[in-house]
C-alpha cells in the first residue's frame, strides 16, 4: 500500500533528471545570450576599426575634418535599428528559454500532482474506519491546490503573452520610426 524504497528511489531519480533538464536548458539559453553579446561586441569593434582606418587615411586636415564631421553627424542622429534588433534577439532567446523551462516545470508539477493524488488514494484505502471525512478533506485540498496552480499558471501565461505583444508592438514602432 505504501511506497517502497524502490518507488522512492525512482521518484528521486526522476526529480534529479527533471532538475538537470531545467539546468541544461537554462545553461543553453545563457550560452546563446553570451554568443549574441560576443558577436555584437565583435561587430561594434569592427565598425570602430573601420572608422579609425578611414580617419587614418585622411590626406590633409580638411578631409580629416570632413570625416570627423560625418562621424559626429552619425552619432548625433543615432539609428536605433541595431538596438531594436539586439533587444529583439535578447527577448527571443529569453522567451524561448523561459518557455522550455516552463514546459519542463509543468511536466514535473503534473507528475508530482498525480503522485500526490495517488498517495492520498492509497492512504484512503488503508485509513482506519471513521477517517473518511478527513481523507476526503485532504483529497479535496489536493484537488483545490491543483486547480489553483492551473489558474495561476494560465494567468501567468496570459500576462506573458500580453508582454510579448507589447514588446513586438514596440519593436515594430521602433522599426517604423527609423524609416
């Protein structure tokens, strides 16, 4: 009736496997963000090097002054498209990683909820006479907790969808203003 040592060991192994999956997914997301940041820094450095080479190629003070004026003009009217593209990539990586982790956590929570209900059912079968009300209350509490979790989870998903829609709208607005 009660879980055996083998059952508990299997449950612990599954929990460890789930934890490793979450950690691995988080690590992959962090790796993608690092790669994006390295690539962005590399591109920025290449642009700076190109500007320096252009300035060093100036033949006289007048051409140097014109080049510097062009550079200052570029910086005084910044093009936000690179920043918007970078922010979008960061958001996409973060959202994808978050979705993967949420799916893994949801799967683990569902398994845990199922095990808990099975344990309550096992307890109900072996409970002494006269405790049916207490066991029923315990079972109903577990069911209510599962329903509450589902509602909070759904509300969180709706909130995240709203944030994503607002972010996408903002990035589209930024791209339109650029033109």
